[in-house]
């Protein structure tokens, strides 16, 4: 069996005295879309922050393609093939679309590769090509989300962490974003997806994990979770 592209093993994290993750373990295999669902405050964003090195676990281990990231700074984890499109987009509003994309490519030195990745982003999001010289802060919410994902793709990641890509978007745009996530995955990028829209996430994913107050309470194939009565009641709004 090949190494999982991501293995999180018994991870405990804290914010001050608050025990945020309580022994979280999960794995993501190459080529998968894995959905992480749960209520607000369950620890979904915290899990992504731990994987990308922005938050250090107090105990447990996280490995990328078999190599532990313990002690490795966040910017060096990018060089290991991990890219993070954070919740709230976090684009550079006073920079242009092109300049934001350049920031995403900081780990690359080959100008030809950078242009190839930019072309790929523009193919995925033609709207960004039309607005490439526009200040990012003047884009619509949907366009800013496209830019956040596009910027994360500029470093040619093996593993893409997506945090709430549908947040605040109209239903039509949500559908378009999820179609694009599927296309990104088909191009060979493995994805760990945190998403409040549990139904859409599980329809897109190969497998899923359910987090409750820092603990994984359910996991399995996405179709199985979609049919699970507990998931349907708690996260899909079904009585």
C-alpha cells in the first residue's frame, strides 16, 4: 500500500487552556477528496491549521507522504506540496489579481512553470483572467473565492486544503465552485475539504469525517455518511 498523502495521528491542540482537538486521527490517500464536516466550533479549521503548520499540536503527529512535519515551519510545508486556501479567503485586497497569484507561486523559481500554472488557473477561472489587472479588493465575493483557490494552486500542490469555499456565496456560484473543485481533483490534486454545506461536500467527496467538539465521531465512505441517520439529522437538516 502506498503512503497516505496525509496522516494525522492522535493530534491534540490547544488555544491557551482550551483543548481544541482531542485525539484527532484521519488519513487522506492520493487522489481523494476527503470532506471534514461538523458544526461551528467543532475543530475543522483548527485541523487544517495544524496540517499546514499554522498551529502546533501539543501531542500526536502529522505526516505528509510519510514524512513528519513536526518542527517544520509553515512556509516550508508548502515546499512539501501542501497548499491552504483559508476560511475568509484572506486575499491581498490592495494587490491586483495577478499580484495575488504571484504571491501563491513564491515557492517556485522557474518563470515558465509560474506562467503555466497561471494559465491553468485562468482556464479554471476565466473571470480571473478578465480581471487580472483589477485590485483584488474590488472583486465580488465569488471572484475573491476563485482567487483564493487559484492562488493556492499556483505552487502546484499535491495536497490542497480548502476551508469553507462556499461560505457566503449564492447557490449558483456554490455549484460552480464545487464543479471546479471536482475538476481540480481530476487533474491529480488531492483535496481535504472543510465545508459547512455537508450535503454538497459529501456528494463531492470520496470519504468523510465528522467532527464534534474536537473529536471524530464518525468516518467512512461519503455515500455511507450521506445515508447515515445521525448525519442526516444533525447536518443535513432532515428530521
